[in-house]
C-alpha cells in the first residue's frame, strides 16, 4: 500500500475530520481551520488528478454481509469530486464572511463534503448507499438550523421524498446482489453477476426512484423549489444542495452497467421525461419572482439536460451530461451565492428590485457573466455540456433534442428577464444605497466564473479525464 | 510578413476587452478609448497585411477544443482565412476602427466611457472569431458572442440617461427609457436565440449526415457523399433559421429596429455594418451546401425578397431618425439574402461591403445630428440642418445617393448586380427588388429632406460635429462613393475585379444576360432610384413628408410586433404562470395523499392523554391482561 | 427459618402498596418513591426465590437492578428538579405536555 492508494480515502474523510475538529476549536480560529481543511481536501484531489486518477482500493468492511469498502477516484468521479471540493471551499469562504458565529454551518458544510465525495468515490453499492444517506443528514440540519419560517414543511417534504426513494433503492441494491448471486456488493463482483430478464427492469425502476428524486426529474421534483426557497438567505446551503444533485452520476456509474438491457428498453420514455423536465422547468422559471425559486427551477432545467444525456446512452451525450453535471455546480452555486450577496444588500430576494447595477457594478457584472454561463453561452463550460448532450441526443431522437433545444430559448428568457428587473432598469427613488463587492466576495464569485470560462475555452483536460470512463461504462451495452 | 498568426486578429481586441474591464482605473479620461481604438487599428493593419500576402487559403489550428467526439470528429479551435473571410475581416476591422474613432468623440461625456469601449472591443473580437472560424461550432462561439455584445450594448443605458436627475419629470422619462432599453436588449438576445436553435439543429443534422463539423472537411465530404437530398435541404433550412435570427429577416425581424436603443455607434457598427450581415456570411460560407439544395436556396431568396419589401414598407412612415435607417437596414439585408439565395454569392457579399460603408456612414451622420440637437431623434423636429452642419450634410448626401442606387455611387453597382441575378432566375423576385429600390429611394429622400432641407423646426442651436467625428465620416463618405468601382461589370467596360477575387472562395455563377438587356435593367434600376428621390422631393415641396405613405400601418411596421406580443409574448407568460400553479398543485396533491395516508395514525394519538397515571393504569391493565391470559392458558392446559 | 411464601407475601404487599402509590399520588416525588418500592418488591421476590432454589443467579440480578435503580434515581431526581425549576410544580397531572 503506497500513499497514493490512500489518497481517495484521505480526500473523503479529511472534511469529516475537519468537521469534528471544529467542535473543539476556539471560536476565533474556526474560519481558518475550516478553510484549511477544505483547501487540504482540494489539494488531495488535485494530487490524485496529477497522478491520473487512483486505482481501486478495496477492503472487506463487513465480510458476513458482503459489504466492502471499495473506493476509486478517477475519470468522471474525480472531476465531480474536484468540483465538489472547490465549491465547498468557496461555500466556506462565504460562510465565514456572511454568517455570524458560523461554527455549526462550517461543520455541516465539511460533514456534507465527506458524504458527497464518498458518493462519487464509492465502488460498492452498499457503501454508496451509506454515503448517499450520510450526506442527507447535514443537508437536513442546515435547513433545520438556518432555514426560514416555512422550513419544517420543506424539510419534511425533502426528507420524505429522499427517504422514500432511498428505501426503494435499498431494496433494489439488495435485490441486485441476491438475485444476481454476487458474493459482495462491490461493483466489480456485481458486474460479473448481472441480473437478467424482467427482474432487471424492476430493479432498475427501484434504483431509478431514488435517482429521479435526487436528479431531480419530473414529477419527483416538488421538494426542490421549497428546499431552496426555505434555506438560509446566504445561499450557502443551496450550494451544497446543488452539489447533492447526484442522481445523474448514480445513474451513470451504477444503473447503466448493472441494468444495461433495462436502460435500453426504457430509453425512449426516460429521454422524453428528461426533455420534458428541461423545458417545463425553464418555462416555470420564467414566471418566478423569487430568485431562489427561479434558480431552483433553472437548476432543475439543467438536470433535465443531464438526464437527457445519460438516458440517451450515446457517448457524446453522456460525456456532455457528465461535463454539465460537474460544471453546472460552479455557476449555479456561485449564482446562489450572488443572490445571497444581493439579499444582504437589498434585504430582498425579489426579482423586481431594480437598478442594482447602477451602484453595484461588479456584483451586477459578475452575476450577468454567471448567468451567461448558466444559459450555455459558448466559451463557457456549460455550453460544452449542453452542446454535446443535444448533439448526441439528436443522433438518437431528433425530436426530443428539438424539444430540449427550445429550453435554450426559454433559458435566455427567464435569465435575462429576472436579471433585467433586478439589476437593470431604474433604481427606485429613495432606494437603499447598495454597496459593491468587497474583499473575498470578489474571489467567491470570480473563481467559479474563471474556472467555468477556462473549461469552456480549453476543455481538453476535463474531457480527456472523463472520456475513457464513459467509454468503459458504455461498452457494457455492447458497443452502442 | 505573412507569418503573422491569424489568432492575433481576435486576440488584440480581446486583450483590449480584458484590460478595459479589469483595470479601468489605470486608464483615466479617454485613454481607454484610444487604447481600444489602437488595438482595433492594429488588427486592421494585420488584416491588411494578411490580405496583401494572400495565397492559398490558410488554416491555422490552435488547440483541441472538443476532443473525443464520437465518430472521431475531433474539433479544434482553428482559423481559416480565404478570400471571403479575409474580406469580412477587412470590413470588420476597418469599419470597426473608424467607428471606434468616432465613438471617442461621441461617447466622450458618458460616465461609462471605458466600459463602452470594452464592449466594442469584445464585439470586434467575437465578430472576427465568427468569420475566421474553421468549424461551425467555433463560428457559433462568435455567433453567440456577438449576440452577447449586442445585448450588452443595446442595454448600455440600462438605467436611463437621467437616472441621477433630481427633476421628477426628467427622472420619469429616464425610467421609461431604462425599461425600453432593457426590453430591447432582452428581445434582441431572445430572438437571436431562436435563430441560434436553428443553427444548432443544423449543426446536429450536418454531423449526423457527414460526421464532421469542420468547414473545410465538410466542403470536401459533401462532394462525394451519398446523402439523402431531403437531409441537405433540411440542414440548409435549419441554417437559414439561424441566419434569419441574426440578420433580422422575416419572421425574426422585430428585434432589429428596437436595437436602435443602443448608442448610435453601436447601431452603425453592429446593427448595420457587421453583425447583422453574419447571416449573409453564413449562407455564403455554406455555399457548398446551398448549391446542393435548390429548394432551401429558393427559401433564402424569398425570405430576403419579402423582408426587403417589409423593411421598405415599414420605413416609409417612421419618424425616428434612427428607426428609418434601421428599417432600411432590414430591407437592404433582404437584398443580400435574395442574392445569396439565388446563388449570386459574390453579388450578395459585394452589397454587404458597400452597405457596410454607406449605412455606417448614414448612422454616424445621424449620430452627429442627434448630438448636435442634444438627443433629439424625431425627424419632425429637425429640418434645414444643412446650414448648421455643412460637412455632415455633404457626407449624408453621399450616403443617400449611394443607398438610392444613383450611378456612380457604390450602391448602384451592388444593387444592380443583385437585380440582374434576380432577373435571370426569378422574375417575381426581380419585380419585388425593383419596387423596393423605388421605395428605398423615396424613404431615404424623405429622411434627407426632413432632416437637412426646409426650415429648422426644432429649438436650440445645432452645432457642427468636431474634427474627430469628421474624419471617420469623411473616409466613409469617400468609400461609399467610390467602392463601386471595385466591381465594374463587363458591359460598363469593367473587369469584375471583386467577383474575380471572391471567385476563388465561392463559386461564381456568371449570369448570361445580353449586354443590351443589361443596359435596360440598369436604366430601369436607376430610374427607380431617381423616381423615388423625385417623389420625395415633390412631397417635400408640398410639405407632406412628415406623415409618409401607408400611415399607421407603416408606422407600426405592419403590426408585426403587436402580433408577436399577442401570439407569443403574452401566451408564454400566461403559460409560465399557469405551469407554476400547476406545479404547486401537483405538489399539493402529493402532499394531500401523504396527509390522508397518515390520518389513521391520528386515532392512536387519542390514547396519548399526557397523564402519567393514566399510562400507569393502562400499563397495569395490560400487564394484568397478559398475566391473566397466560394464567388461564396454563390452567386450561394443566387440566 | 422463615418460609419462602412469607417473603413472597411481603413482596406482594410491598408491590401492591407501590402500585397504589403510583396510581393515586400526584406528586412526582411520591410517584417516584412508589416506583422504587415496586422495584424493591421485585428484588425481594428475586432474592427469596434464589435462596429457595439455591441458585445465586437471582441474587446477581438483584445487584444489577440495584445499581440500575441507583442510576435511575440520580437521573429521575434530576429531571424532577429541572421540571420543578421550570414549571414550579411537580404535580404529574399538570405535566401533560406530551398529550398527542
């Protein structure tokens, strides 16, 4: 065992260690400790990237039950883990600035980061389930501690949807192993013992239930707008919530290799559902007057694209889906934070504030640039994702690509309308004086934007990282 | 010197954008404007050098952009310079340079002076990427990039120009301006997005058909590929949708007149000379596809012809000095579409060139007038300005004569070439074109007489433009006058120099019209121009110009805007509201199911009285019950 | 030697006394005391049976119950004190916050 074999484990549990460390850290050093641990995690991730991804690390965790601790960070999972580490770091930066006495928040962010990176690293279905549920707890706590007046209703709804989906997934996971006859829950073993026939379809549906809630996919998305609307004004929990939309990844890593026939069989229905979700959400976003709800629906629309790419099983589209899934975190997350900054200045999350940009030029400018990234203007990372998804989906079902393509128009409509009524137009007479960005706020919005632009212009490093992983997964389908 | 790499062309203005955006404080006063202008000037010099040393088409690949696409279609960021893109680069940097220069004076008093030049530089960079791109996706980068720049610049005065004013009335006017500016910017972007979707679908289809999106590769593969005719036609129609969106053609035309909300140099550069011609460029660039798609080409030509008519009719009775020019742009772009749709690519691009000169000239002159009259834009409150602004008047005359197609001005040559191509292939289109020529001359005459002749109807003292403004105006006037000589047709004793040059990049379909017929066509075209101007002059003498022909129909541009708002705008907003309600209702329905499922649980809460002693009693009774049952059972079994 | 039945009778009486206490007393302290009484009644029965059968398991169990009872008293009294501080009463009928 060399040091590099331990790096993924290190990356997973460093944040948790930091989270626990915060409990005993004196108040005035908490910001620094949390930031340091998050930076260290990011560093570990970069070290893995430099080494070209890690090997599979396997250890028998609970042998009688066949549960192993199998982790691997490489390809798609590494890219997602890196983005998670980066955005957690950014969230910590902003939490330290915005929230008075941020100890619990910092702790929860770090605890959630562990769960998220664990989700991406897990190569054992049971381990995946453990991390999947593990990440839920900090998310619920953040909502419960820092949420707004309607938080309990939102929390119950969120928990109910998630747990109900998870339960079906757990049943499927157990079914996959015992019906298939695999000795353990590790992916390597499960792939050797695939379930065949109609049972596969049923198990796929069970798995899909959890992933469709987490994607989310219409009609299982109802928890999302409330979750975002009721979360803390700063938008920090929303950043973590956005990172938690791991449904697309779960489908890609587990569902396609384990249920190849079922994925092919259900492809038309699921792609239709995904395209519909994208358009439906974008259209609803157009009618929203609350920034958080708007961003929630915008995120839902992006997830529709991701789902379209994953379900299409076309190589270009799946790469695009993973690319979009990874990089939409950057700008959707940063947009939530910019909304937090807006709220801090104007005291409102309404999209009808007006004229903010006349006084806060940098806030307006960076927000606009992030919106352009979000609506997939070429030259930004989002475009590579959406373009590849649509290009790939068009090769499979042109009409569905067309429906999803209309979303790009609707996206421009909702984004620019809300932006215009908030940042442009006239400042109401007697309106508050709005200060511009200060200190770390520049970094908080600028860094994600810079990364989004970098990977929009020079996408080769990320694509080269993802492509072999995607190809490996799709070969399970028999070279479609 | 031909070793100067192509990427410098877009890179120079892009650098300018980056510097001006991030370090505005290092550039006090007008230095930012001069820096931006200098960079575009350098790009122009570079374009000239590359033009002079032009041999075979140059293909310079920079880095891999979308590697590993399926079917091995690796896409790179690369630039492609042939005669067509070299010409476009010259127009963009040349006209762009002049307009930058003009803006230093025009925007001199604006508080966001440096920001304005940053956006202008960004636009030039994106436009250069658009024309130099070696693949459709990269072209799409520039395509949406210029859309973004256009959005930023139309909305440049997004909070109104008098937002700081203390006068309530002035503030209200400024607020209204803010809303309309912002709406115009958004409208432009969204309508462009509609076109962009068409462009994207076209790319997807081309990729499906040929497995590549690189333009040189595509041009090679198209030749020998066995592809269904319907596929090519459809792909060309998709691309046409994209071109229509960007060039403000029917049916996606209404954003272009609204785009005049931006500062006048923007209208000149983006919404007249360069960006809106991108659609024409796209069709010309994809000539190898359109040559194989006769039906789609006919569509292009008809879209162009109808738009030319629509623009001309709408321009007849506008009263905003810039709106007249805007509708005129729509109409002239229609001419170009007509030409490229008829496979007369060279004629279309030639009109693009001359139009860039004379329309930029007219817009800049209009800008000088607006400045002189302190932001007055209503032509009914102008008049007689030739006495106050002799120089601007002179250059405007050149512009009007050029657009009206009076010989020897440039518009005459380019419009004539298009009409000749139309005459040869499609008589209906020719008649439309001729009619539009007449209307064009009339509304430009109306514009001229209302602004420059008659008595001054406004108040305030107009003043002549300053020197910095005059230089670009003078150069553009000279170009608008003389550019026609680049392409003198054979029957006038010329050598088709321009056609010959461009013929190395796009196919020439030399029309075979007898010289005598050609003379007749020319006379007809000139006659249309003269008649139109004469008509305007007569109306001017009768003082009947203020309200032009067609009355409200023309003023409201054939009610197209109202139609769209009614058919698309309002319904989609209503649907958004409806879907939101529906979404919440779905949610409520699911919650109701949840509540009803948990209702039986409520019965058990009755038990939970909260009295400890009651619990104790129930415990006692329960225990007694269990023991009793057990005892009875034991006794029962014991006997 | 006292017969086992006497011990059992005493245990039963104690248990009944405790039960009546739990059911009739309103003060938390008294309820608590009554519960302890019931617990010790059970202890007595265990010890009696252990002696009667000659098996020390019952006695061991009693030790465990006693330690647990001690721990329970500590926590129970603490809770009662805390409730009293907050509500100014230890009347169990007033403490009905858990009503469903």
